[in-house]
C-alpha cells in the first residue's frame, strides 16, 4: 500500500514540520566502546550543535546553520567512510536542513538524507540503538509520496516497528511511532506511545535534546486531547 492522500491533507507534503522530527538520535554510553576510534567526540559535537540550532537558534537563522553543520558531517563521513554513526547523522542533518530550507531544494536534500541513512543501515543496522530505522521511518511517512517524492506509509510503519524492536523504551523511537499513529488516525495507540515516551530514561550529555523532544511529545499529546 502506498500513501493515501485523502488522510490529513493539511499535513501531507509539509516537509518542514516533518523533517525537523528526524533528528535527536541519542548516543548511548554503551555505544562508545564499540564505536570506531575517533568517532565519539566529533559525533557528540554534531549532536549538540544540532540541538542548539533546533531549540535555541531563531528559525530564520536555522537553514544556514544546518547547511554548515551538514558540510561538517560530510567532512567526517569522508574521513571515516565505514562509520555507520556518522552516515546516520549526515542523513539526519540533511533532513533537518531540508525542513528549515523548504522549497524545491528540500526534495534533493531529503533524497540525500535517505541515501545516508540507508548506508548507515548497510554498515551497522544496530548503530545508536537502531536509530537509522527511526529516521528512515520518519522520512517515509512525512515526505510526499509518488510522483513528488518517496513517501510510503507501509515502509514507514515497517521501519518504525523495527526501531521499536531494537529500542522499545527510547524517547525518539516512541515519539515518532506516536506521531505516525496520529497521522494514521490511530489516536488511542498514539496516546499510549507518547505517554510511554515521557517515561523514557534521560540520555547523558543530551539534556538539551531531551528537553526539546519531551516538549514536542507534550504538544502532540495536547493535540490529541483537543
């Protein structure tokens, strides 16, 4: 099954709100030991800078800031081509850049983001607790479908479910799943997922990201109650 454009047409095809939700993947402490040498510190910087742009920078300044961060992510990927974590974050930054930039250029950026996320999965599907599945799932349900782009609700659900099977208590995996369920009109299930997301354990070093994501969870829960 492909996307059904009759459902929630006001949100379909809106890259900005959707693509901004594809970031905030945590860097679990357990992942530091298994990560390629030299990756942990620059990856943490990418994550922190992303959160600063998303939650502290005025919206009109975000597109340029994301572009600069994407260039930095690209440099890191070039230096460490086998690091799934860096491909994952290169994809995340590209998708948020698309959301902030808008326009026809956003489509090119989300395609680049998908390619980076698919590379991350090919290298290590369990990297960062399977976060590439979460980010790909978000892209699939929030970008437009054919013939404009590659949006596909069935692929979205498969990827989001896979993410939950790897990280069932994660803040991001539960948030995206709840948002997807809301998009599908399954608000009862969405509420359960979002309430569970609020109980997710804190992520050391990701305080700003956690605060921002939890606020997004609360806003979506408030919409469900209206």
